[in-house]
């Protein structure tokens, strides 16, 4: 069972560390975080060579799929929204598979966090935590089904997932908005430091 999960985690880590994907997410986040400046950053990035190549590659793949299926005609050329949606969906899916410790490592590769994830929490995955807290018949999460460590891990996942998007946007436009993320992380880090010292 462990061997089956490792390739997914490695693939998840590779996708989340990919600079092009980070920049696409960052461009979309910048669009909403930074107002007019973010709109300019988004438009500038989405008009770049990397995106044009991504669009062209996507178009060719779709065209090849159509041909193999016997579909007559040309597919539509992918828009900025098409490219963004595909990449952002991949990122969202991979966030659920990666461990909290791996996510912390990815984030420190993008920018600086002012706290460290406690060792005790590093092995948790968002998917595992959500599966445990899920009430299947209601398709709702019951946080009370998680113990204190699991609740703190889920809280950090939520914060670090947001931090990932902000860091990608920040790197693209050169501003930082991580003070609230760092305060949540420091609070949890201190809680575990006190427990360790006791």
C-alpha cells in the first residue's frame, strides 16, 4: 500500500514545484489580490512565450485525440481560462495528496515562512484528514471527528494551501501578504514547542 502512494506523492510534489504551474496560479491569484496591478501582471504573464507554447501543445493534444476518435473538424484554440483551469485543477488535486511536511518544503522553496510545521504533524495528508472527518451521507466535514493534532494539521493545510497561492502571486508581482498565515503557523509551532519542553 505504501509503495502505491509514493509515486502519487512524487508526482504531486513535482507538479506543485513546477514553476510554470506556480506562475499560472500566481497570475490568477494576482488578478484577484492586487487589483489593477494584478490584472496587468496576469495579462503580461498570460501573453508570454511559456503560455503560448502551453496553449499550442494543448491544442495539438486535443487535435490528436479528435483525429484518433474520427472527429472531423478543428478543435477550438485554448484560451487563457482553459489553460488556467486545467493547471489550477491539477494543483488542487495534488494538494490533497501531499504530506504537510512536503508542502512546507515546497513553500520554503518559493518564499520564507516564519515558522516550522511541528514534526508530529508533518506526515498528515489533507486527503487522509478529510476522509476521516467526512460524514458520507451528508457529504460534510465534521471537524470533531479529528483529534487535536489532526485538527491542527488540517488548519495548517488550509493556511499553507492559501500561502502557496499567495506566494506564487507574490513572486510574480513582488508583494507579500503572508503576515496572517505566519501568525497561525507561529501560534501552532509555539504550542508544540511548549509541549515538547514540558
